[in-house]
C-alpha cells in the first residue's frame, strides 16, 4: 500500500480537518482527500503541459459533484445515476473558481481542470466550506504554478457568537452566513446572506474567517514543503516588446482622449475605442502584405492601453468613462404593473442596465422539491435570472442556462428571501429578464424584484435594493466607485455587490482581482455602498412605497385552516375519495400537511366564494355534533324504525320514527323519503351515536301532553325475585332422572 502523507488542522474546539495525499488518484498532477468528521472530498488537478495556439487567458474549469452514494442514497429518476450538476453544485464550483482564478500567473494559459467530488457525507459537516481548501491543497501538492495557497471557510453568527464552519442545524439558527475565500495576506472572495446586519458586523465576520484561513494556508505550505514540490517551467506567451511600445506610443493619447469625452452610451464608446485599434492596425499593415500580422497580440496590447487610460483618468481626475464622479449613481427610472396578466411586475432601469421582472403566486403544489445529497426539503420562494444575448447586443440565441445566470440569480434570491414572511401562504416565484446590461444586472434584479413583489401584494417586511461597487488602485492611490459600469468591472480591481434595507445588509458578493486589499478600503467601500443603496431605495419607493393592500383580481386566493391532527384522515377519506370529491365540487385545490402536531389545510381557488364553500365543508367534516344544537340535514336512508340523516359532511344521526312527528306514524315513508332536507335537533349522544329529533322543532299540537317515559327499573311495588331464590323447592340433580331410565 502506498504510504499517504497527512496534515492535520486544528479548529480549536475539538474538531479537526485532515489533508491526505499520495494514496488516491496518483496520475493526476495533484490530488488530495480532505476530511472533517465523516465528510470527505476528493480534489484532483490536471493541467496540460502546453497552451493551445491563440489562447491568451487562463482556461481553468472547476467542477464540483456530489455522489449520492456518499450519503448511502440512490439518485432519483429512471436511470438511478447522477446526471447534470444541480444548481447547488454549480454554485459551490463558482465559489471555488472565483477564489482560485485570480491567483494563477497572468502568463499561464494551459488548459486546466479542477474536479472536486463529495465521496462521503456527514450531515453535521457541510462540504461547501471544505471545497476551497481541497482545491487549493490539490494545487499545492502539484507542479502547477499558483500564487497561493488559499482556503475558504464559512462564518455564521448564532446568538451573537461567531462560529467557523457551523453544522447545517446550527446554520438554521444563524442571522449571518458568509463564505470567505482568502490567501494568507489578502481577501479574495466573500459571499453570504444576513438579517439586516451593520457594515461593522460584516467586517468582523470577515476578519474572523481570515484568521481561520491563515491556519489552513500554513498547513498547505507545510505539506508542499514536506513533499518537496517543485513548480513546472512554462512559456505560454509570445511577446513583441517593440510592437508593444509602438502601440502604446500610437494609441494611448487617443484612448485617453476618448475616455475623457465622458460618453454615457456604451455602444458609442465601444465603437470609438475600437476605431483607434482599427486605425492602428490599418496603418501598421501598410506595406506588409507579405508579412503575417499578429492581430491577437495587437488586440492584447491595445486592451492594456484602454485599461490604463480609464484607470489613470479615474485616479488622476476622479472622473469616470460616462462623466460621473466616483460616488454618483446613474439615472434611475422604474414602473410597476407593466404586464397586465402577471400577478405582479416591474421595470427597473439604471443607466443602461434594465430588468423586467414578474411575480407569480402559486399554491403548495408549486413548491420546489430539493433532493440533493446533503439536503432534502422544499423551497417556497424562487428567483430566476435570465441574461439573453440581445441585452449586450450579441447576435446569437441562448443555448441553455449558464453558470453565470445561476450565480447572479442566487445572489438576488439571498438578498430578498429573508423579507418574505414565514407564514405567507403562497409559493412565490420572481423572474428577472435582463433587457439591457452595462454593469450590475444582478443588483437591478434585486431592485426590480422588490418592486414586483410589492406590486403583487406580497407583504414583504421591508423593500431591498442593491448596488455594485468597484475599485481602481495603483498601490499608491485608490478610488472606490459606486454603481460600476461593465467596463469598470472588466478593467477594474474589485466587484463588490451589497444589498440591504434601510436598516442593514441582507446579502453580499465580492470578488477581488488584486493583492493587498486593506480593511481601510473595504470599510470605505461598505460605507459608500450604504449611501448609494439608500439613494436607490429612495428612487424605488417613489415608484411604489409599500405592498398593495390586496392581490390583483386574477390572483388565485389561498387560505389556511388549522384542524386537529386526527381529522386529517376524515378529510382525505379512503383512497383520497373525500378530498377529491371536495375539490371537484367546489372547484378548489386542497392540500394538507401535518405541522407541530396539527393539520394545516390549504385551500386555493380562483375566487373567494369557492374558498368559503370549501372551508365551510371542511369545518363541517371536523365539527362535532352538540346536544341541543339544530342542524339542517339530508335523509340518506330509511329503515322500519327511522331515518338516517346526514347533519354534517360524513356524519349521520338516527331520527327515530317516534321523533319524526307528534302524530303516530305507521311507516317512516309516510313522512320522509331519501333526499329530503329537513332541520333536526340533536337530543342525545351515545358512544358516538347521534340521536336526532324533528318533532322537537315542531309546534306542539293543542292539548298535547307528553307521556312520561317509564324507567326500566321502575316496576311499581312488585318485589324483584332473586333468580337463586327458589323457595323450599329442592333442586333436582341433573343426573337424577327417576324412573325415566327404567322406561327404555
């Protein structure tokens, strides 16, 4: 057996994390098994030896998968095997990717695949908080160049106490849940959700996470040193310094001039920047028909020119590409109730970024069923984000859902979900279609989603808005930018999205592209984000200040009825017979579930009348007849001694022939027939049997005298004879048959 090398990390509270290498997947460039409790992740890294022709970026793919066998479960579906990655798996892969990608050398362009697999699952140890460590450790034990190591940890605040890598049970009680990725020196990535916390509280959580990450990075360095890892040599870029200098000389001043024109229109600005490159390419190509022109190299060098021109203008003059100052927000306009057939809708436009959002309200049948390896449950709030190519002027059609759409939608979902009341009976789906994009479309989704929810009459606790912050720095100066453009995201050093109400932050996502981001910069970015967020909130509430008092007329109505647990069966009936009939006869949809030892009946219908009818019938089913009460009943059957009358749904009582009328009846049929409706009074309950009287509700005939009923024990003065008292008569022996035996 191959001897494994193991490094142990102490978490300080008795828990440990181990990193093992040298035993599994040895043909990969790097492989490790990371374990905490009974949760185990296998991470493998393979990187091509050479880069492909024409590739001038880092082509890394991070894939995270969970094996159902890890939890001792079968996958669902007909094939009973794992298929495409779930949204949750894609989100975890993105978390790892965003922390790793900036730390590969800029000139390393080899095709690289990082695969992380959950091979053993422990319900008390969440695997996503170990995935970043596993990925970085696999790189650390390989020969692939990397400016790490990094790690990722989750920090949750529970009852005012911060806990690193809490269990799933603990996380359900947390008011703050953030994932932080960092190296020993710098924060690389932050993502999380929270219940309206302050900027200072969020910074405190980031610092606690960073301290835990430093320990995990140190362990990786020690492991690599113990293995004697030597990083590979490579040459993936061809450069022409003479060409680079020429491009800078010929184009920088022109690019800077375009940048300072303060053009607000994105397409016009792109055209002017592109024209500079095309002009250079044309002049450079003159007289070189027989020479091969490296347009890819020219494009890369000119990209650097554009980037530097934009950055210098911001750092030196404090002015941005569209003419705004660093703290200015783009013009905002919005509208609600734009789509007449939806349950709620809105348009939110900020500069050249626009979201058209809609809200659909459904019943329990519309719940999303989650059946993953580590979590099984149902979701009552859904948010879907769509980014069609036309929103950025691309001439193509979409081909499936991208990872980006899943990630951006998840951020907006986390921003809004804590504002939906727990007792709201509807299933809520928000759909955001991005119609224009020039930066921060996920934050436009948050704003449009808030407006659409209020337009639908969803009683959200507070409106939520969001803003994307950027950063430009040259390590001497820095500028924090509010409400960044697409170019400022692409050419800048930070993308920091913050969402919240007037009272605090509800979600955040931050990606850092440079080393050395200080807490001073983070503090300024958070404070500037707060001011911008409140400005946007004022604009949103000018359009719609609070949720509508009632739903729109075409919204299906839903109401809940609480019933005793033991009455669930009677409502459903044998094989669902009762509930199916109830739905068909009242034109409603009825669902029942048990919660906290009571039954919750949810009734949904297009109109209020149908719901009221269904509720009345449900109340009838669960009602218990009371002596002295009068009920309107229906004759269900006749016998020689009376009639059976249904006084409540599924509940019958006996109307004795003597209780039908004051006059004497020879036959029940003389007064009643099946299907007759009549009022009856409950005159007795005997071991669940209901005794009814119609006579008690009729006026007494003139001169009527109620004949007293004789008690069975009332037999006058006649003494009761003891059965054993036989006087002086001798008892005959049963075997004494006298002369009968002699007569045979």
